[in-house]
């Protein structure tokens, strides 16, 4: 399963990329506006830091505006995936970009039917938002199971399931058990995945024992 970071924060992107954890990045207009500064510089820098797919989202709602913006976004790098909303105009733009060999991420997916239609339009990724479904009392992970079953039934669909709106590490484990292609994680969730209280206690104990040993063997080095 690929791991993308769901952020436009350059420090976070560099930090986790240096650990070799990142296969790509997803952004959206909310994440981009949170960072301040000139979004053009931020987007360009992300595409330089990350080798894998970088989803950059259009803000137009009309087909022609989406096409213009998508083409401009692609100028930031060959690894840019144009992110369009799950609307009729978004699907039309998805079809046009995909036919030209430009990869598309269809975002704001909340039903299996929407995922099916985005796949038909040629999307490289569909982004089902599981956390936001959980928020309204539906089990978001059931949507991932449904989409996975449908895509497995029709291997001619090459569309990848990019699990979005992830809120905690259990979402990640569940998505991996289902066999989702990608999870996109807020930095805080990725950070939590690394940690375990027994790892912390175990390391503290190892170092305390070593200090005791060093007290009687001061010249020993590793
Ligand atoms: C990813 O592509 C989405 O933009 C993101 O995961 C949405 O997450 P949120 O529901 O926490 O805003």
C-alpha cells in the first residue's frame, strides 16, 4: 500500500520524505490556504521534493476553467495529478485529461456509484472521504470495501483507491486489510503510527542499563 501525505506543509513533507515514507502528496484548497504565502511557490516546491504523484486541485467548477487550471498545474511538474471534484464537469474534465495522458484524482467521493463513474471517466485515483462519512454516522470503511469489491470484479478498471479523510491509525490498518491502493495521511496520523509506549519504555530501559554498565567500564565505546 502506498502512503501519501495529505498536506501542503513543506517542513512536514521534507521530514517524512527524508525517512523514505512518502510515495506521493495530496493537497486541496483548504490545505493550500492554511500554509499562506504564494501557493504557486509551494506547489512548485512540493513537486521538486517528491518524486511520486502530487495531487493539485482545481478551484473552477466549470469544465473550461478546470481544463485551463489543470493545464497550468501540470506546468509545475510531470508528477502532477490534476485533482477535480466529483461533479459532471469534473468527470468531463477527467475524461479529457485522461484521454490526453494526464492523470486525474477525482475527489469528494462519498458513494460506490461515484467511484464507479470516476473510474469509467478514466481517473487514476478515486478519493473516498472516510472520516467525513464517519462524522455523519456512516461507516466510511464500508465504502472502501464496496469500491474494492467493485474494482476487483472489473479488472479493466485501472483506477486506484486513494483512501482520504483519514483521522487515526486504525483507519490505516483497516484500509490495508481491505487492500486499498493508497492512504493519504495528515502528518499527525503518520506521526502516531510510528509511536508505541512499549518502544519508548524499552529504549529508556536499554539506555539506563547501558549507563550503569558505563559507570564501571568508562572506556568502553560502541
Ligand atoms: C484528500 O485528498 C482530502 O483532501 C483530505 O483527505 C480531506 O480530509 P479531511 O476530511 O480531514 O479534510
